C-alpha cells in the first residue's frame, strides 16, 4: 500500500477514517442519502455553532470535497456538513449530504472512507474510497484493527479546537504592536500548531483582501468554489516571519511566485515596484505594466500590510 497519506505534506492533513455502513452507500433509501459522520469525528469538521433547535432543526455549512475512488479523482464538489433532526423529530445526526454520488455509487458496506482536510483551506477535504478486497484495504486494516471509525495511531489530524485556539492566539497577536518575526516558533511549535496557524493566517488574509489578488485584482475560481488566491507571507516563514495578518498579502499564484522571488515589491507609497532588470525581460511584460499602480488595500485597515514588513522585503528579497 502507498502510505503517502500518512506523510505530513503541504497539501493534506493526516487522515481519519470510517468503515461505511450500507446507509452510507448509493444503495441507501433516498431519505437516508449522504454519509453519517460519527460524533467522535465531528471534531475534525467545521463547527456548527449552537446546534439544531426547534426553530432551526437543520444546521449546515457548505464545504468542498475532492472525491477519489481507488486513488483516481472522480469529482470535485460542493457538499454540506450538517446536523439533521428530521424536523426536530429525532436526535441530531451529523452528515455530509449532496453531490456525493460519484463516490457513494461505487461504495459498498464495509469499504473504508478516508477523510483528509486541506492544510491551506479549512473548508476543503479529500475523500478517498478504499474498496474491500484491495491490497490497500488489507494494509489499512492492519493499521486500524477492528475500529469502525477514528484516527490512525500516531497520526493525529488537526481538530477544530486546534483552529479555535490558533484564532484566539492570532487575534491577541494582531491587537498588539507589530513585529515581523516570531522566533519562538522554532522551539515551541508542534505540527498541529503549525498547520492551525497556517490555516487561520490563510483564511484571514484572503478574507481581508476580498478573495482577489492585491496587485492585479483578479482570481481564478473553479466550479466547485476553489480560488487560486494564496496568503503570502511578506517576511517568509523560513525567515521566522510571523503569522500575523499584517505580515500577509493576498496574491494570485503567479504573483505569489514572483513576490517570493523578488520580482516585484511594494513601495513606501503602497504602489507596485518592478525593478528594471525584471521589467526588461520580455516574458515579464504582464508584471511590468503593474509598476506604479497602487496595491489593493485590506478592508480591515488595522490588518493592512505593515510598512516594516514591506520594507524588509524590499531590502532583503526584492531584486536589486
């Protein structure tokens, strides 16, 4: 079995799993459509604050999912994570419902379903169906034993509590004086803390720039709602740059790549600066035309890109 899903990488978190029941598959009656999420696994999904009530018997939140069957991507969809109570007539049951036929129609009772959360987008998941009788299934069974659902020992995924704690930490940090560096991370940061901080930083930065690039004002978007916008650190994490949103810019992938390599920077007057040596290269003309244009500012002025961080980038990263 290829155990790459157990390796921490830049894309996906460690998995949690469920062995599917008949009601989770495409053979389930219509009123039972969707995937039941056991209570123990709710901590790895977004918070449904407040839960259902008589006035609001169904509480839900849209998430996006990449669906894989036997390692092959069959669809990328919008689906809903929700509490269902059947009109407040039954105890709340958490489910994923909607647009999952590409996976559920190929599933049988007893198959494994692996869930993995994106390391850069808290509302994006990868769902991998592993069929009974396959070598992958047998190898996974050796790791999970008789468990019907849960995590794999030694590989704890990020929980919603981790994200909440990181959000509180970020809010405290951003309410104080700005520092472009956070040297304490090297000695104290666990993997869960690092991933949670990255998710919170990414969500905050993309939101305050309206989900578009702050230098070109555009963003490509997939039918499933994925957006190409990255939350770029001005002082890089590799240089102990802080996860404070004031050390961030929302950039499309092309301009994130260029910014990290010093092909452009932001001047003191908040306009784009493109060094002559960069602008004179024929392939860089789409970047050169941005020179002198004002950057798009954060909607929350208190979280605007800090001049100290932008100056550090001009001195240390910008091509001379």
